[in-house]
C-alpha cells in the first residue's frame, strides 16, 4: 500500500465535509480589529469598517429573510458605488453566489446572463431600470450612488435599516462551495460564467498579498478606477483583508485629473488598472501636478502593454508598476512582474509577463499537450489552487479549457531560460496568411516603431488570394504628417512582407470593451461600420 492510497481515507481530504473560511469572514475580522478606521470613501461619504460590517450583516439578514438560500445566485447590475461593496459581502455572508455583470451591457445582454445563471434575485442600480424590466419574473432590489435616497421597500438602504442590528445565520462553506460567478469578457465570443469557490478565492487573496503587495497594511488605501464586477473587485478583497481603505471615484467616467487629486488627498497607495487606464493616468499632465508620493503599487493586468507605453508609464510614475498575468478563470494568478524587476524593453520587443506566481505552475504545450522547450512557442497552460472550478452549464467550454489537469488559457507564448514568460498573442486572434501563422501582437510591436503611430491594433481579415491578411487600425500622434500610403509602404519595408499589414486604417481612438480590452470582435465591428471589412464579394 502506498501513502497516497492510505491518504484517500483521511477525513481531512473529504472535500464534501472539509470547511473553508467564508470570503466575508475577512470583513468581520477587520471590523473587530479596527472598527473605527476608514473603510469606504465616496464623495462626502465615509464609512468605517465597523459600519460596513454592520450594513453587511443587516443586508445578509434581509437576504436570508427573503428566502435566498445558500448556493442560489444573486445577479447584480451596477456601476461602482458604496453599496455595491455591501451587496458583494452580504451575498457571501448569506451563503449565496454573487454574479456581478458589466454595467455597460445592454438589457438584452443581462437578460441572457440571467437565463444562463437562473438568479433568485436581481440587485440593480436605480439608473438601469430598463435592465430590471428585461428580467421578467425575477425579484428586484435597488441600490444607488446615494445610500440616503430611498426608492421604496425593495431599496437596499431601506432593507438595511429594517434589519439593523440583526445578524444572519452563520454560513460556513465547504471547500468547493461557489462564491462568485465571474463573467469572462471573452475575446471572440459570448461571456461565460466561471465558477469561483470560497477556498479558491482564499488562496487568491493570500497569493495576491504575497506576490503583488507583500507589505499591504491598514494605513494603506486603494483608488478604484476599474469596475468592481471584474478585476477591481478581486483587488478590493485584499484591502478588506488588511483593513486598507477603499476610495471610489466620484463619477463613472475616468477623469485623470480627478483621480490624481484623490491620490493626493486620500494618500492612496495602490491602484488596479488595465493598460488603457494606466496609459491614460500615467501619460496625463495631472500625473505630475499632484503629490503621489504615497503611491507604492500600481498594478496593471487584463491585456498586453506595448513597449512604447510601458517606457512612458515607467518614466512618468517611477518604480511602482506591478504587472500580473492571469485570466478570470485563474483570477489573476499565473505570473507576476514586480516593481524591482520592471524595466522598459527594447523598442519593437514585447515586455515580459513575469515569473510564475507562488504556488502556481506554468507549462508551455504544443497542440498535443506535450511540453515544449524554452524559447519555443506554444499554448500557455497552468495548474494550481487558483484555477477555477469550471464554467457553469457549459460542457463544451469545459472540455476545451481543461486537458490532463491543466487549464488551457488559449494564449500563445514562450518561456526563456530564466523562467520569464512572454505572451505573443491569443490562439483565437492569430491569423493564417498564405499558410503562415501570424501573431497580431508581434506585428503591432513592429508597427509601433514608426514615429507617427501612437497606438495600433492588428486584426486578420478574409482575403480571396491569401486566406487572411492583416489590417492595422492606427491612432496617429498629434501633428503626424504621414499619409496612409506612407504607412503601408513603411510597414512593407520594415518587416517581413508576409507579416506587413495589407491595409492601414486611421481612427481617432481604438475601440475598447467594458474591461478596457481591444478585442477582435470590436475591431471587426469598427471596420464594418467604416465599410472597411471585406465581404466575400468585395474581398480582393
């Protein structure tokens, strides 16, 4: 008998009975430890950790009183506001599953998510009544930017007042109990609901604290500049665990000057961003106009960053940048590039994504699942405690996502001999021109060497002769003198001809999703609107 076989009978390995802390327990622990320290700052509102914990208790009691049972889904549609945090932690404390949407989605999109997840309750911001109307038959609770405004008995603030000083029946989850349905943004298709569990998320919080912000403490504060429904919500859980205050922007649209003024006023020390937001903040004149000496960690993730932008951001902000790589399905826990390693890469080369996170392992694999050598490209696969349970009600996606215990990211990249990961593109975004596989990101880095090009996104489009060819959608710098024919000719002369974009389309700005990503779907929509996407009839 092996030790492995003997272990199978041990009670601690029975995941059907093994307990894990509730994600909401961290809030209660922080409130007991530092009840009077600031927790949430929004405009003129300031809540302490004790106040936030009591609000969560009351709303969790209201949820249980309304018949919301452990394991049932509470769909939420709201921009960032204080009570979105209340709802988030109250749902977990009640044992239900939080399913936050991107508030920029249309009502029909949210209705589709509801059909997929079957929520028993929809918590909706007052400004999005059309979205609630689209969910016929699902009870609705309301919340808003101003908690003092009451919209009736189904208003979150009213429910909190009605259940003040009540504590819900304690819910102690088992290891595999779901906590969060994380809707992936999707680079080329419809969102999927990734199931995040309480025990997985406890590892995520611990890992983020260890690898991203190892000395985070109660004196710190974070400025939330991205939607709490996605990566910023994960980022907030670390600050709740450490008792570091959460500062929300006063408006939904990001104003860099307002953001930097809050960094100075509230002594903000951390931010979670995506590259588009980071570039807007770092490359805005206000970055130098306010005191940002309190800033220690500016985390960016969610999409690749170009060498040109990284150099500018480093010059503007100094050694505070932290990059991590990790899909929603792995909750940001694949690699990290810490401040002390950050440097601007050579023009035309891609920045690294960093090294493997603590407790996680990366494998670069070929199409058959064999691990390839250092320096050889393949699909980035990962294993470890941060990997999600799977997609809800989506057998086809689950079969594609997992192979021999490895989660397949769909991203293409390679590792160098020191263990640093480099991402070259997504398998779904690569295109084949004349039989050659082409990574759009590699072409983008080459195009960005042109001094007149500020931003670029390359996408493969149908072509009658070559199968597919690359189109470069470009934003030019102010005062640029180059014409489109000039740019096309320059590309042909400065990279292998089969990789050079066949067409260059100049736009005022690149299209981005609600998560700040430039995707193939959005580029196709833009080119179709401009009449530039070839049809089977018009393709050359």
